[in-house]
């Protein structure tokens, strides 16, 4: 069984190179994007890369997808903030599938997520499918309007149920 990160540790991934800095996230008003640009205070902040983090910084040294794992007795809360896209999704996929393979129930908290594309949705579907195969629980909490809309537009809201808390 793989050892998981402690609550104080977080994994970070570089921002997507295909989107320009400051470009708006689909479906998010400017004030929401600004508020979501920083990780929540209750989760370890990893604005600059340090030893043990995954990914490379952009030109400013900032990372654009942050993942915090809070494992607890067979259950893990995976808080993500920043952007999930083709350039950042591999680390999230690896973490989610590994937790599920280790027999963990997984809750993905997307409250501070400011952007997700179809690659991110595909990763959530892959994690849900793996959980179904393993008889594990997989759920998404704190999904904002833009996340729920993307799930509805792609038809994945039929299998990826979101919860308000």
C-alpha cells in the first residue's frame, strides 16, 4: 500500500501553456476568478515549488493546479484549486486512481477550482469508473455553477453526482 501525503503536504502542477496569463476561465465572473486564485486557508498553500512537489513553475515561479490530500481512516479528501486542463491533469489522475486502488473512499473538493476542461472531466469519469470497479465511494463536493454546467453539457452529470457539502 502506497503512503499518501500528510494533510500538510500538497502536490502542484504547472499551469497550461495554451492559455495566456490572465485569460478568463470559462463561466466564471472576474470576481470569482480573483477570489479563487489563492488556495483556501485551511489547505496547505504551495504557491512556489519546493522539494517533493510535482510539476514545474511558470515564468513567475507560480504553479496553477494545486492538490491537497487529507487521508483519514479509509477516506481521503482531495482538495483541488487552480486549473485542471490537458497540461495539468496527469498528476490529478494519478493521485485519484492511486487512492482508489488503495481502497480509499475519495471525495474531491472543487470549491476553489477556477477552470476545468474536458480533460479534467475525463479524469473525474475515469476515477468514478475505477471506484465503481473496486466498490469504492467517489464523490465531488462544492461544485460551482461552471463545473456543474460543464458536467451537464457533457452528459457526465448523469454519473458524476455533485454534493453541496
